[in-house]
C-alpha cells in the first residue's frame, strides 16, 4: 500500500466565506476581459502568425493592440490593460515575438483551483497592476508595498468598511516599524521628522500627507484587481479579497487531492496524483503505471506532459522517465533541442551516463541552470507553500541575490514576473523583498 503524507485538516474559512466554486465564479467574472484577450491572442498571435510584440519585451505593438481592439470591439487602452492583467494572472505567456496561452487558460473552464491560483497571482502582483506615482521616491513606494499586508489583514479582521483615515494611521505605524527594524532613526508619527527634532515653522499639523497619496494609489491598485472596493472615504474587502487574505494568513497550500486509480489515468493526471506522495511512494506509482502500458507510448505520453505549461508536471515527468531508464534514452535525447525541456533532459542523460545526481548539475551552463531555477520556482509558486519558495533561493547557482536577479531577468523565462512577485510576497526580509519586487517591475515593464 502506498504511504501518503499525512494531511492536516484544512482550517475552516471565516463564517460567510463563499464556497470555492462561487469564489472561482467571481474570479472568472473579474478576469473575463483578460481571458477573452488571451484567447484572442492564442488564435491571432500563435506560431506562424503576426508577432505579439514589436520588441520582444511582452508589450503589445501599436498595430497589434489596434487589431485586437477592432476584433474585440474595445478601446486600445482597454486592450493594453487586459493584456497586462492576462500576463500577471498567468493566462498568457510571451516568447520572443509570439504569444501562447498559459496553462491556466487551458484549464480555465474546468478547474476552479487553476482559476483561483490565477487570481491570487494577480492579487500578489497588485503593485504592478497600476503605475507607481512618479512624484514619490521609489523607497517610499516600496515601504508602502511592504506595509500593505498589515493593512489588508486589518481590513480582513474588520469584516466590513474601514475609514481611510484609520487605514492611513495604521499604514504610518507600520512604515515607522519597518524603518525601526532597519535601524533607521525613529520618525514622529505623521510628521516625517526624526523623533525629538523641532518642527519647521511651516510644518503642516497633519503631515500624514506624504503617505496619503501612496495609500490612495495602493487602494486603487487593489481595487483594480478586484481585491477591495474603494470610495466614499472607506475601503472594504471583496469576498475574493477577504478569502485571499485569509489564505495568506493561514498559509494554506491549495493542492489537488491525489485522484483514485492513478494507474488508469493519463500521464498528466497520474503525475498530478503523485505530486503529494513521498518519493518512494511516487516511484512505486510510476512503476505500476508504466507496467500497465507499452513503454514506447508511455514515454511519449510523459514527454508530452512535460511539454505542457505546468512546471511541476515537467519535473515529475522526468522523475518518471528515470524509472523507465534506458528505453527512454532516445526520446529524451531527441528533446535536448527544446528550450523548455533541455535542462531536464541534460540532467537525465548525465545521470543515465553514470554521473552522480549531486554532480549532474555541472553539465548545465549558467544560463540553463538559471532557467531551471526559475522553472522550478514556478512549480513551487503554483503548487507549494511560501516557505518552500523562500528556501528555493538557496538552490540558485548565483552567489548573491543581486546577481541572481540580474541573470533571472536576462534568461527570458516566461514565468519570471510571476516567480519574482511570489518570492517578494513570501520573503520575510523587507529589503530583499523590495529588491525582488523591483526586479519584477523591471521585467514587467521591459526594463
């Protein structure tokens, strides 16, 4: 009998939280425009068709935006907004000058979990959804972004409308705490002056003003992704926003349950069913699945699953191919030229040739190793818990985080923005999270 990891009972959400299917319906409604544009891009901008971008940086060319606007009956501005939303939610991926659907779009109509993960990815990227206020220093913007989780937690606990003045006071307190944690000088609440220093003659009595426009920007950005409603001097979490904040607070990993009868499933479903098993139990499942079908067709099916857009399945497929062994070598060698499979195939071939698995990574170039790091991080972001993503930093070949970010930006993985946004949201170090968030913004804007 297979040994499954013991599962802790899922904590009950707050009373009144809509059911997952209802939440997924809300997410589908909120992202309907982005889904529509992503499907248009799939049909109009796929391989062999006109390019999605003019510069290969995932920004729609003017001609393509105008074409989409004409085809869909939208304004060019709305097309660009929906395009950005689709990218941040993982509905569309840009590869050079062509666009292709993300794995979430393929599962959109049948998989509520994929829909909710797409919305949470957009929620995590709220600071990229609206342009930063240009008149404010980037450091001040970063402080507000770092402080907003506490503001959101307060909104969630309040379970109703909260006056903006109350949120502004909380934001000021949190920003002051962040500065204190960095051993900076303490600031008088609401003044922007070091504690104990005399107030300038022209100082306004309510010097929360520098933070007020930044809070306004943050609330408007969160409203734009559907996390809250904002108006009339107050803010209220939407049901989706309330659920997302609760999920973050409880650190819940939304993972598909292992389906019954893995042996009878397709390769993709079998791999998903094995995702939560211990390594030995997973290998036993792979062996049983392989024994039930001809090895040639089994290998083909596993490689097809690896070609999909779910990075978790890519890694698991090659684990199953390790169980196949020598009969899989010709097929694995044949996919070395495919960029998305190349690092996995090279590692498989190195181990097959007798190289110790701990040393096999040496066959990868620095760029291939970085691409693999991002792909693995995408799997963790989609299917793992936040602490796993933070620990994944230690596996990077780069000796420093700045060097890692530079090379991650250059490697061109289609999930780079989502990975960096998720890492910034998960990392407990505010300074490192700020640097990662800045890198995500630069990739998002083509910088």
